[in-house]
C-alpha cells in the first residue's frame, strides 16, 4: 500500500494528528483537512485513493462533503467515520456512494483493513475496455 494516498478529514485536531502519524508509520501517504470545505479545496489540486471522512463536522458536514466529492471525483473511495449516535449517517453515506463506514473511535486495525479494501477496489475495478486506474 506504499502508493496509497489518503485524505483524512476530521474537525478534531488531536484525532487527525494521531491517525495521520499512525498511517504514515505504515508507509501510507496522508494529507489532512479540518473540515469539508478544506477537503474539497485539497481535492481540487491533489489526487487521493481514499478519503476518510468524519460525518459530524461544523459547517459542511460529512454527508454534504461526500455528495460533492462523489460528484466531482466519483472514483475516489470514501470511508465515513461515525459516532454511535450517527450510525444512520454512516448508512446514508453508503447509499450516497461511500465505500463503508467505521464507528469512532475506530480500532486502527479495522480502519486500516477498510482502507486496504477501498484501495483494492479503486485499483482493480474498471469498466470493460478501460485500463486499470493504477
């Protein structure tokens, strides 16, 4: 997964910094954004394989951010981070095109497995006649 590029979007700075360090320690390239608007700005200039996106954020929430991401970059896989009170939002996110959702606080091994699965899907699923994405 050394080629894997992840955008981590969460309004909790401590969570972002900790997860970013843990992913980088596993040779995953990570950028971070503190909110949906910043994530969309970053996605305009950089390519990512997987976006880890918190559902509950001030301003542009995860569901609205997901809708815009999927409209602009439909091949990017998105994993929703959701709290116990917002499981419905995780399910709604999947209905809108998210790859999956993970409950916060997510065990790192579970999140890494979801990221790997999302990356595998992005790099292997193509329409007939199209080259692999990577």
